[in-house]
C-alpha cells in the first residue's frame, strides 16, 4: 500500500518562468508545497513526499550551480513519484542528464522528465524576449506544461529525450567553464542614475549577492549565480550587466509578481 505524504516541488528561478511552471503543475497535482531554492532555505535533513518535483532553468547547457549543489546534498527518504522539468530558451544540451546523474548516485529513479521551451531571459551574449514575443512562447508552453502535469497526476512515466552528441559536448565542455566563472561575473555589473534606492535587487537576489550601500545603491558581492533576476526585476531598469545591455529587453514572467520571489 502507498503511504500518503505531502507533495513538494523545489524550484530555482531568475525571471519567474520556473515558478510559473511549478505553480501550474502544483495546481493540477494539488496539495503541493512549492519551495524556492535560495540562500534563505535552511538545511533540509530529509525529504518525504508523495510527489516530488524539481524545476530549474537551463544555464549554459547545464543546471544552475546552486541548484546542482542543493540536489547533491539532499537526502530523499521517501517518495512515491519523482519528476523533473528543465526549462530553456532554445538549446537544452544535457542539463537533464546532469540531474539524472545526481539521482542515480542516490538510487532514486526519476519517473518523468520534462523539457519546456520558455521565453529567454539571457542578455549577456544574446537578448531576452520582449514581453510581447514572450506571450506567444508562453501560450505554446502552457499546453506542454498542462500535458506534463496530467502525466504527473496520472503517475505516468515520461522518459528523457535522447541527447545528441553536440548537446552532450556543450554540456561537458562549456558548462564547467560557466560554473567556474559565474561567481565573479558580477564585476562588470553596475547601476545607473535611474536607481532610486528601492531595494528590490537586494531582496530578489537568491544568493544574497547584493547589499545596498549607505546611499541605498546596490553593491555586488562576487558570489553571483548569474540568474539575471536583478537585471530583469529592477523597476527602474537601472541595472546593467555591461555597457552592451542598455538596449536589451527586460523580461519577467507575466503571471509572477516580484514579491513572490522574496
Ligand atoms: C546564465 C544563463 C544561461 C542560460 N543558458 C541557456 C542555455 O544554455 N540554453 C537555453 O536554451 N537557455 C539558456 N538560458 C535561458 C533560460 O534557461 C530560460 O530563459 C529559462 O526559462 C529561465 O527561467 P527562469 O525564469 O526560471 O529563470 C540561460 C539563461 C541564463 C540566465
Ligand atoms: S532594484 Fe533598481 S532601483 Fe531598486 S535599488 Fe536596485 S538598482 Fe536601484
Ligand atoms: S547578483 Fe543578480 S544575477 Fe547575480 S545571483 Fe544575484 S540577482 Fe542573480
């Protein structure tokens, strides 16, 4: 006989896409605790859940570094059904494979793998979607999210997509460099005179990498995850990542309020 525990979804997010997916799946599955993986999350001794989900954005064809560390250190004591959803903007690589590898080390079988294309929030070497472009991507994504949520509800298996050689190569070569470089990548970040000292950037950073100085302006602490949250959520568009980001789009998921991420 199956024991009944609460359902839990762990998510990491910068611009809100992963939380929007978590909310949509959580609503369908019911009785779901949505837990934001950030530096406010204390140590979790062990996890017991009926349905246990993990949702993260793809960064450089891999997993957000702090999310990977989180997944490595958790102890899943009991779970009846485990799923994972990676969301990405165009090229997923073997990001889900990295997750699967961590679960295999724990002897946990992942029942369902999801990959959902969402609007891009990446601005350093490309551009994120505008809110109008994003609306079309979200419309298509919502259909896929609902299909996936139904599978979770029915406790169906959903195998991982087959990762082709170029995807595996990008993950194995580029992702480690990304993971090595991001902490100090904030050295080029700056604020402009549009900053009014509201403090949202300090509150929204998932890793406490921003502290406001005595003039209420952001100072970056060089342990950045490159989630892009400070750039996109600043209400004054006063944060720049380098001199080229001034003309880039600011994107946040339309169904997510900034306060949901504090
Ligand atoms: C640092 C960084 C790296 C990214 N790398 C990739 C990538 O390799 N492939 C891809 O398709 N999208 C990439 N993206 C786009 C995000 O995966 C995508 O927009 C995601 O839906 C953002 O989710 P979030 O709003 O929950 O943070 C990257 C975004 C960031 C911020
Ligand atoms: S969120 Fe923007 S306006 Fe507010 S303190 Fe930070 S940089 Fe300044
Ligand atoms: S400083 Fe900005 S980009 Fe870096 S982790 Fe914090 S919110 Fe994300």
